[in-house]
């Protein structure tokens, strides 16, 4: 199935008009997958997708760094900054390490600290698909944090359905469509048969019913 921006935009506008509430609802994309054997581990994935537009959800970012990079991490708005001593303490406190892995959406680490991060947090972050992005010393952190703010996670596990947030109902339909297309294009790259493995596409608000996106030409 092939989906284009205009048909996505039309479906998003229809979805936004349904089930109005007195709070800002998220806009969600639902993709039904076909002809993929999910019993085979190689067909499952946990993938990060950088959206072209902010999705309006606060994400929690943890930076593991020392010295000047730790100072910069606080300046650019990281939600938590761990230094080497903090990391080493986590080696003896598995409960705190598990809570850290659970509570934060994205991790970045100063490259020289990656071996230590891998030893202490790798067993917890790896299975969650949250291993830190390595940052070379003296590299700016701001672009990394900004990218995390526009990033979502898509998972294909034991059910042939992917559902993710692409924004909220206050966003322009055209920007929501751009975000949805970014997810769909990534799925086409990951799936063995590309667009032919996509069965149906829907969009919906938090409380609204799904609206089907009609197939179209690119």
C-alpha cells in the first residue's frame, strides 16, 4: 500500500473533527502490517524515527558526561546529567539503575564513557532499545537534544500493528502528514517488501475512532 501526503492530510482533518474533548488530544498513526512472519526475530524491530516537526510530547533525556559536556548538558535542557561517579554508584544499586532505564526516553553519553556505560547500564538499556547515542568530546550537545525532542520510537513485536504518536490536534494537518509520512517511509525501509507489507493505515485522536487513509500514488 502506498500513501501520499494529501490523503494523509484529508484523513487527519477528518480525525481532528471527531470526538472533541476539553483537553488537547494526541494524533496517532496506526499501520497494519501483512505478510510478515513475526515469529522470526529478524522481522521484529524497535526503531527510532526522527520526525520533521516536533510532536508536542515532553520526552525525558539523560546525558552521561563529565566536565564541560556535563555543564553544557544542563544548559541545553537535559532532564538528568550523570557524571562518572554517579554512573559507578549505579553499579551497586540495581534498583536505581532499573528506575533510570525505565524513566528516561533517550540517553546520550560522552564517547569515552561508553565502555563504562555499556558495562553498568547496557544490560538494562539494550533490551529496551535505549543504548546511549555516543557524543565525541567537544561536540555540541544542543543538536542532539533537539533531535531527541522530535524523535519517536516504533516497535514491531508479536502483533502486526504499529501505533505511535505523530503530534497533537492543534498542529497543522500538513505538518502532521509530514510526520506520518516519515514514519511510513521508515517502515518501508525496514520491511522486506516495503510498501507491499503495509496493509492499512489509519489516523486517530486520543479519544476518537480511527479514520482510514486511502491508498494513493507517490
